[in-house]
C-alpha cells in the first residue's frame, strides 16, 4: 500500500493506506489516539500526495465531506472557546 502525506490546517499525518480518501479518513482517527476528544483546527480541504508535505497536492477533498463521512461533528472554533 502507498504512503500518503495528509495535510489540513494543523493536521499533518503520514499514513500507509489503500487510497487517498481512506488516508484522509484515517488521519482523523490518528488525531484522536490516546484521548476522548482532541480539538483540531482543520483547513477547508484535505491535501494529499505521495511526495511530501511541501509538494503540491495530488488529491484534495473537502473537509466537511470527510468529517461527515468519518462520523465526526463539525464545530466552529468559537464554540470551543
């Protein structure tokens, strides 16, 4: 399976996954390892490639779409203050 670099806002993960979409979904789970809730500030899209964080994204997914598919709730930053 290929290695993917996933970036969205504060989220930066390197994952081995079967597809870019699964890498985006898996990156959310990785952010919550070891705790019940970990607030994360995400960007408007998940930028994914196989070359590194500084490379131009090969694939992009809308953040809201990935969050909903992963079963997460969308929360504004103002609600977390």
